[in-house]
C-alpha cells in the first residue's frame, strides 16, 4: 500500500493496542508508545466515513517541525520518528508507518487540554457576545468576531473521551492537578503559543487559537500528543484577515461547512465526504504545512 493511499485504520500484529482516538492509533512498544496518525477526520465529535489522503502524514510532519522549534522551551515526548530506528520487527511495516508515526515516551497525561487563544472566535466569540468574557476571563468591550485579543489568554478544558471538551476555570484545574502544576502549564502554553504565533505571522498564517497536551515523565513536565496542526488549531491566512466576520481557514472548517450545508443532524451514522471535499481539505492542510515549514511534502 503506498503512502498516498488513505489510511483509515492501521493494524499491527503482535502489538497491543493502547488506544484508538479520533485520528490516532496508539500501540504499546516495549517501554514506549507508538503513535500512528491515520487519515481519519472527525467533525462535530464524530469520525466521518471517509478519510483525507495524506492527512496523517501532514499532521505528524507538522508536529515534528514544532517539537523541534519548541524543545528549548519545554521538553517533549519524541524518541524518534525514523522507522528504521524503531524496535524490531516494526521496520518491516515501513510502508504503513513511514512519516505518519512517532515512537514516544510513555508519559502520564494531565487530564486537561491547555488552550491558548489569541483571537476571538468559535465558542469564545459566542460567550463574549453574551457575557463580554471568554471562559470567565473578562475582556474589553467593543471587540468584534475574529478580533485579536489585547493579549493571549489561557483557557483550560477537561479532556472528553467522547463528546465535547468542557471549559473549566483555573481554580478547577488547580483542584485537579495542583496550583503549581497549573501555573507551569499555563506558562508553557502561553510561551509556546507566543513563539508560534510570531513565527506563523512571518509565514502568512494567523494562529487564532490552539490546544496542547502535557504529561509527566521521569519527574518532568513534557509536551505530548500533536502540536499546532490544522486539527488542533485555527489557522487563518493573514492576507485575507479582517475582524468583524468569520475568517477563511486552513483547518477542517471547510468540512464542517459542507456538513452544515447538507443539514446533517449530527447523529450517527456520520456521512462520508464527496471526493471534491476530501481533496479540497487535503489541499488546505498541505498549504498550511508548506507555508509554515517552507518545504514541500514528499509524495
């Protein structure tokens, strides 16, 4: 099977499945975990019936790019993404694993999503209209949809296995994981976001918001999961940015818009996507990757 074929699910014989998320299949490999990004796509908390070719490769390569850029700010879970360096017999599965998998340290994840918001969009815009706040954080009056915030804010959420993540207060987060750890995760989140936001601006992309996951490993907090991909972030083209309206995006908003147009009731079974929607979505992901990394994705 070629790397350009869509991969909905990846089975590895002889390895125990550790978990299967909306996009990733995770296997236990000795003391490590093997994270494989499939080409599945979810919307409105449902995995859709069709895949986006190469999506998992794009997500993995973009995460590796950011891991390298941020490693002086916070250590991460990456051991290697070179399949030839994976324990035997994994290199035999090179065709399946190459460029879409990472061997990582087995950290203990914190039970929170760490969200950084630099712009007023999505659920934040809806709350601002009602309460002039986002996740309980008061904001100045007069902001518009997609306005840049006076400064980025940290808005944690509980991680939902299924369904929507739920925004929580800093106090609630402190009760879950402790005040000191909460403070450190907030600091890491805002530092990573600030560096990425400034870099992305120089490449023609606005990172409106993004979410991170952290874990505890060998006595240290480390960055885990994926980092600033179109699946975990809102990416907007800066040359079309104008506050006061929704923005064009490089993320899966295109898929959400299509599902709204066909008036899907957001109940199972989730629909499949027409080829033209899948291909257009792939192009958006690719464009974001190429703008941010300055390199073409190998076919």
